[in-house]
C-alpha cells in the first residue's frame, strides 16, 4: 500500500546550517505518528517541508505517492494536508464559527461573483459549510462559544479552534504542532481522546509534534526522534522511551 506520507532523505540547508539532514520516514493510512526531540531539533522545519513553506534542498517529500517538493502551501492544502502551528494563528477579530468557515472555503465551489450576487447555489453551499463548521465545533467542545470573538478564548480553546479550522479543509493528513502546549492535565487528556476520535471516526492520518511525553507515549503508535536535524530513533513508544540515544539527547531518563 502506498504510504500517505513519505520523506526520503529530506534535507534543507539555510546557508551553512543544515536544519534537517536526510530524514526518512513513512506514515501509513490511519496512523497516529509522533515527531519528538529537543528544541531546535528540526521538528517544525520538517512540518514546513511537508506543507510547502520551504522547498527541500535535497531528498523527496511524497504525499499519497506524488512528489510535492516545492509546491506552494495552498496547492499542498488542496491535495489534502492541513496543519496547526506552534504559535497559534487564528483570525482574532473573527468569531470562532467564522474561523472554522475560513478553513471550509478551501473547498468552495461557488465563484466570488455567485456569492456576492447571493445566487441560490452559493447560499446553499454556505449553509452547508456553516452546518459542517458547527459540527466540528461540537467535536472540539467549542459549540458553546461559536459566536465568541476568537481572541477572547482561553489559550487551550484557541488550540482546539486551530484543529477545528484545519479539519474544515477536509484533509486526509492532519499535522498538529504541539497541540497540547499550555493545557492542564485534564485538557490534555481530553484532547488525546479527541485526536483518537479524529482518527477512528473520520479516518484521518495524524502526525504530531509534542513535548508532553505522556501525551505522545499514550497516543502515538510510532514515533520518530530528531536531534540537531538528524533522525536518531524510530519505533513504538516503549522502544523509543528506552533508546539510550533518545534518553541522552532528549528524555534524560526513561519515561
């Protein structure tokens, strides 16, 4: 079976700095996959290679068997890859519902002219997108704040809003950059169950970066560990947590 995502010796160099150096891994359909490592290890840079923010200077990035090296982010999003960001990027002046509907517009079939003229097809499509956005807010436990200005949400709910907006683009691969950052233990546990539901009920493949080791080890089925731009380990949670190189470079002790 063709992997959903494949990195084959993916590399990016900025001047004399090699930020990601010949990183290779594959994601299977429906997998919950973790990418961990110390700060500056190259994790977010990998996300940027996958989503077209940067073009690799070496190696290959493939999505569902197609090489996507150098494609701009909007084309990669159209192919079915969505992401959240380490630093939250919402539209602060828009409501929670409006933020999610922005994501849904990626799949908009009506023209701008049809929307401005309030043509029946455009009205129907907007109504459908609104209903789907409300369903995503229900999934992310945000339905009660649908009409709240997004900037007024607490930090943890802003994180959930970003995930809802990413899901509104109808991706097959969801990239989550530190989704549990800033959450208390109960919020983190709730999010873990939600991510499982996203995979189990909606068939999404999930690749996530996270520093919360409890979150990663209890959620992810396979994990890749980066250090200084290089991959130093790959395997299941128990294999990774007991790997001497991982303990030395990142964990400090087995977890």
